[in-house]
């Protein structure tokens, strides 16, 4: 390859450049880069062109070589041959992408020259060999614009230099040909990318507006995509083309419809929400069913976000429910009911409007639900024309006609939530409409034989209320109080945990009634805001398994005891309870410490708390001996200080201290195993009371592995007259990079009262 690149025959050299540009590896690029750089100045333009293309391959393979090609590439920008100039411009563009130094050099030295080249190309006379549909070399046009875009981005001086030529390209380029449209599109992209120039951006948006009027779907689609970017820079300029965008929403092409809808959604604000919403709702009534879902979601979002007043909000939502109620999500009609309950002056107006709407659009399930709910709550206002607003036309509705709406809904709709809401509405109306009370009771009685258990139970209970409990019925069916809009809105936004909803709309409590504070205790203990610690998972049925790293099968009892098996739920309760020793898990449970486990079995304590298991009486009696010797000869109750053992001793620290308790850590490290530290924890009681059921728990990040031995005792003498010792072994996989950190929890009983103390230890010796 080296010989061919230096060959006197230009065709052989050209063939070598082609091969190198296609197959060269990083090693080849490094070895042959000087030859390619030399060929950038070869006498033949075809060789220079191929050398430029080969240089692009080389700098992509080895970006470090970019600085070698900066000056030769800049020289190519002065070429008259369009082929060499085109490849030179592309080489400069790629150099700017891989090297900041190259970008700065070309920005300072070449911007003016590129502007002159582009001006010459724009103003050049007809040249047959470069002409495409009457446009002089559109490929060179586009490459020059791309390079100017890179140079002008983030640099005000360069952007100012190219403003005039960009305006000239935007105004002089023929837009009736595809080649001209390609140049205009690239010109718009460049204008949007360089530093701020209000006049140029308005011109660019106007070009995109012309694209929207094109009959070519591809041109319209790319214009919509570019407008999505332009709206963040100059929304007022885009607003001028609102009418055209609304026409695109009604286009027959699904891709254009969807993109235009996204753009219109971004254009809505407080000043134009009414006009845009009217246009969109008008189209919603006639659009294809497959597009109604997206359109409905966008309209509902706009109405909720920019609604100027509640009556307008209710009117628009009723129009949406009437036109596409089956496409409305549950949260939307729930929010509508919340707003209705808070608009006490609109209750009569709303129930009358819903009554009219359900007469003409009774097939819309969501509309029927809201109508049935309102008739049940405000049925007497419907019948009495109460709460009339100025300019509202009264309607005549009898009690029987109001009941007809609910009866029709429960008979014609098979959806369980809808039928359940109808039964509740009938119960409420039975108290308000005395003339229809027997008829309502007969409708309810019909569902006492229903095969659907939910409907059967409601019917039996409601029938009992109507027939046997007249004295409490009026209190049971009182009107719903106003619901808290702020709380509901925050729940929908996700800032407050909302109840889980089924697809039928019935709200449910969290699974098994698990409240958030239980897992929060673990979050607090582990200090999960730390970068090194990850929050435990709580997904589905694997909540315990993810959180504690234990098998969900019942834990095995400890050998030598009569302890019964406990489920993993008990493990969580024991682990988080105050003053209660954690349940003993079996040897098959890998992530729970056990005194019978191997000395080298380290634990990853990100997702679980380490706590020594409860010992049987027999095992406790052996603590004083060396039978439970897990720390290189230290018995659980050994009185030999750490400093006396062979190995590297480190200064002791006061790990934790409160008004009632002090914890000290003594350290020992073996020279042959620097990652592992042996810790002897000593607990001292500073109060005059004896502590019983003493339990120590700890948690560490994932880069640490922690093993705990059982404590020497579970009773701590008063006033410092004795101490409890406990052995820990910590392995630091990031030794020398990260220091030890630990969260601890200590629980005990004092005068039969549970006490819990927590803290974080960060003052470990740096050698750990």
C-alpha cells in the first residue's frame, strides 16, 4: 500500500487511496497518514479529491491525527475544481466534529473564504456540468451550508459574517424544483443553528410556511419537523402560520396529521386557547376513528392547562365527551367531576347540559358516566331548573324522565363501573324523587339476581336501605362534598402517590394495603440519596425479594430450637420492628447472616440490612468458648483487645454517641489482605437504666461487603458498668479509591419501652 501510494502512475495511486479509504484500520491509518497528507497537494485534481475522502476515513479511525490535516484541508477550500472543493468542505466539516482545535482554527481562518465561495456559487452563471434542474451545483451549496452551520454555532462573530449570504440564498434560490427546496431546507437549518438574528429566523420560518403549502407530502413533513425546533427559538414567527398548521392537522396523511397536531399543541397559550380548541373540536367530530385517540388526548390536555374559566372548561369537556367520549382516559373525566363539585354555582347548568348531551350521544360511555353521576347528585336541580344562568334556556324534565336516563344507561351499557354508578345514582334519586321511589326500587330489585357479584351485592344493600332504613337513607345519600382540586391535580402529576386504577375505572388501594412509610424506613437507614447507594425495588410480588434479597419461601428454623417457619413477610416485620430481634433465616437464604456460615461468605448490603440472627440457648452458652470463632481466633466474647493480635492496628474511633449510648470501633487489618478490615464494636450504656433486647443492624453500599457475628449479649448494663461487643468484617472492593461508610440502627428496650437510635458513620480511618 505504501509503495502504491508513492507510485508515479496516478491511477495506481488513486486505486491505493480508494482501497485505503474503504478498508484501513487504525494501525494502517497511523502508518500511511503522511502519504495521504502529501497526496492532498498532488497535481491531479482526481487524486486530491480521493486523498480528501481518504483523509476523512483516517481522522474517523484516529482522531488524534486531525491536527495533521487542518492546514491541507483549509488549502482545499481555495480550489476551483468543484469535485475537490466538495470533498475539501466535507473534510473540514468532519475535522470540526472530531477536534475543537480544528474548529477554532477553521472558524478564524476560513469563515470569510467560505462565505465568498458560497456567494460565487449562488451568483455563478449557467454551467452544464454542475447544473441540476436549473440550480448550479446544489450538492456544493448544501455542503457549504452544513460547514457554515458548524462554524457559526455558538460563535456570534462567525454568525454575523454569514448573515448576508444566508439571506441571499434564502431569497434567490428557486423553490419550484426539488434541488432548490433541498438548498432552502439546509439554509433554514443553518439559520436556526447559528447565533440569534431575529430577522433571519422570521425569513426561515416563512420559508417553512411555504413548504407547508406544497403538495409534496415529504416537503411538508420535513417542514413540520423543522418548525418543531423553530418554535423553541421564535414561537411568534411560527404562530403566524397557525391556520396552515390547522389545515395540516386535517391532512389525509397520518404522519403529517400527527406531526402537525404535536406542533399545534405546542402553539397553544392563554391568548389563543379558545380559537384553537374550537378548531380542534370541530375537526374531532368528523375525523377518522383511528386519529380520535391522539386528538382527544391533546385537546383534553390543552383545555385543562389553559382553561380561562370553569364554565368554559365544562362546556369544552362536554363537547369532547359527546364527540369522542370512548377515547377519553379515566383521569380526564375524574378531573371533570372534581371541577364540577367545586363549581357550586354551575351545578344546575352542568346537569342540564349533560342531560341534553346524553340524549344525542348516549353511546359514549364516558359521557354517560359523568351524566349519571351528576343526575344522581343534582337530579332535583335538573327537575326544578334550579341555578339558572343568565341567557340559559330552561328545559322541562320530569322526575320520571330523569330516572329514564339512568335506567337506559344501566340497561344499554355492559361496563361494570357504569352500571355500578347507575345503581348509586338510583339510590340517591330514590330519596329525592318520592314519586318514582317504587319504580327505582323495582329496577334495583332486578339486579338482586344478577350473576355479577358486585351488582348483586349493591342491589341487595340498596334495596335494604330503601325498604327498611328510611330514617338513615337521607343521611346516607347526602350530596358529595367538594373534592380537593389541588390534591387531585398533584396526584395526577405524580407528586403524591395516587390510588391504582383498574381499566374499568374503579379506584383501588395499593396492593395489600402496603403503605409507603414501611419502605421509607429502609430508605432512611440506607441513606439512599447517596450516589453510591441505589433505592431498593418494590415492584409487584417481588417486593420482599428485591428489598431484602431473601427467598420468599418460609425461612428454616435454627437447628436445636423449636422455632416455627416464618414467611418472608415476617422477615420484613421483624427486620423493621423496634426492639425485636430479626427472625432467623435458614442456611439456604444467602443474603442473611448466620453464625454457621463460612468465614469467607461476604454480604452485599445495598439491598438488605445485616443483622446477626437470634441464637438458641445452647449456642449462646458456647459464645464464651472458641466454637463460634469467625474472626481469625476472636471468640464472640473474647476479652483480648484488637491491638494485641498480629496485624496492622488502626486508631479506634467513636462511631456513634448519643445522650444514652456510645459505640466505639477498634480495627485490625492483616497485611496480606488489605481489602478486609476486622472491626470490634463496643457498646456502652450511659444511662442509669438497663437495656434489654439489644440489637445492632448495619447497611453499607454495594462496593462494600459486610459480615456480622452475634453480639456477646443482648443486655447492656447501666451506667457504663459493662459493655456488649460484636465483631464485624468489612471487605472494600474499591480499596484505595473509596472510603468506608456505614448506616447503623440500634434498638433496645428500656423500662419496657422500645427505643430506636440511628446514625451514619463516615469517620473511618482512611486506610480502610
